[in-house]
């Protein structure tokens, strides 16, 4: 564990490196070492709460040795029940995908989609194909498609004689099929073909209605030599991951994992950053769909801690990336009764209900927790998980000043800056 001298050196190094130092270095001590407990702490009150919780589940026919629990505060392991055993964890897999993405690209990264042509533009008509080269943007939605159409109109394009060609990694409105995403884009580019879904979205989007008539078909694959006209940038990664985790969006998570290089890369990067054995992080995909995805409660907590350590010097918090109780009222925390200010990632399959994150307390500081249940009554499991967290917070006391796990004020609103750049005019 770092001592105060090491903390002072850390502060000095951050200052020389030009990184934020507006925090107490002593507060970093537990963040630096949280992934590897140095001792088992005795906490009889918390142990009794968990014992009663497991006893209740047992009375409902759920075996205690099939319920995974890990509670940790800093370097103190407070309690473990099958804590290092990897079990089906549903969407807790997205914590690994988020951590790997952050380690690879950084919080400010923006995915680029290039828009090009294979022919000349004459009197508003593109004599050739319109080519979309996807760059892995997992949050390209109607709003982006409409903005793209308006940008093309501003360049003078109203008709395309050729095809709409989709290359690279492109997804619109969370459709995994590239071809289907292309069909939706073709529809969005021409307001004369809009359906009720797009018209409803347009009510939230400022600007003109684009009108680009594409005579040809939508196809995927390569395109002939082309000229790039526009460059579309995604929202910064911090906003992408927040949306991903608030809504637990499976297609987004899978696209991120694919663009990272696949699930093996996710395991490698996430386990390395969290300093846990890859044997506690057994993944089949980036989303968590399927019982083949297995994570130990310990690994889930270690990954949250790794995210916290990475973000803290940047003046960001894990609440900028995951749902925060009392703040993110829509999404996966809707209808949940977890303690206020807790930062949570949920996971649900037919026989799995999982909950992991951070609980701020008065007496124990930040509690990293993971509860992974096996059972078929998902609603009852969720209810009991919420009661468990409430009981633990009652034991340790609520943290009145929980700003350390609150979303950063400047991130509460989605950036409104122009994200389409004109590369070349027709």
C-alpha cells in the first residue's frame, strides 16, 4: 500500500505531468490498492446482514453456495461468499467491455464515419454511389442520420444515381445487420420516405428535413475509388459508455467488443487493468447475453475499482459511465429501490440477477460490492438485492456528501457542438 510519502510523490508527479491534482492524495491510497485485499476485515454487523440475506434466499429454495457476494472497502475485504468463483453474470460483462474500451481509446475518443462519393456532383445530382465508411460508432441514431442528410443537402446533393454502399463497421439505431442499418439510413436521408418513428425523432431534432433521393439499392462491401466529402464524429466515449450502461444496450456493447478485437482482447485488457486472474473473467461476448459469460463477484468489484482509479485523476467519476441512483431515473434503475447515490450496473438473464457497483457510506467510505444470484424469480431477487444494500447502508451509515460518485456537472448534458466536418465540397 502507498504510504503518505508515496502519496506526496504521486501528487508531485501529477503536477509535473500537467494532470489534475485537485484532490487529497491520501484519498488515492485505497483506490490504488483496492483490487488486491491485503487483509480480511472483521465486520460482525455486515456479516449478520448477509447471513440473514442468504438464509432468506435458502428458505425460498436457493442454495447459499450458488449465490456470489463480494464486499470490499479499499484494501479491506469485508465479506465473500463464493466471491472468486466465476458465475453467469449477465450484463456485468458490460463492465469489462467498458473498462477495455476506456483503456484502449480514452474518455475523449470519437469514432469517425466517413461519407464519400464515387462520381461527380452536377446540378445537385451525384453521378455515382454514396459511400458510408463506418468507423465503429455504436451510438449512431436517427438524429445523426438526419444531420448527415442535411449536411449533404448543404453540399448541394439532392439525388444519387447509384447505390448507397456501406463499408466498415456501421450500425444505425442498434441494428446489428449492416444491410438493415443501410436501409434505415437510406430512409432517413429522404424525408419523403419517413415513417412515424423518424418523424417522432425529428420533433427532438432542430434543422431542416433532408431530401436525398437514392435511385440505386443498398449494398455492403467495397466501393470503387471515392472522394471523401464529410467526416462524422461520434459523441465522446464517456457519453457513449454512459448510454451503453444506463440502458444496458447489448448491440452497442457487442460492437465495442468487436472493434476492440474480440472477446479475448476484452478479457486481456480488463483483467490486466483490474489486476485479476483471467480465470475469473470468462466471456463469450461483449454484451453478457448467455450463461457462457461468467464473472466472479471479486472480478466485478476489481473492474469497478480499476475504472475509479483511472477516472479519479481526470476529475471524472464512475457515475459518468454507469447509472447513478437518484440521478439516472430511466433505464435499468427504473423501478429499483437501491440507496441514493449508489452507482450500479445490473444484469439479468432468465435465471440470473446481478448487481454490482459502488455504495458510498459514512463509516466505510466507498464500498465496492457485487451480488450475483441464481434463481428464476427475478423480480423477487431484485427486491431482496435492494433490501440488502439498504440494510448495509443502515449498518455503515449514509454518506451525506457523496459527490465523489456523482456525475460531473459538465457531463450532465450531451454536447451540442457540430460533429460533422466538411472534408471536400463537390
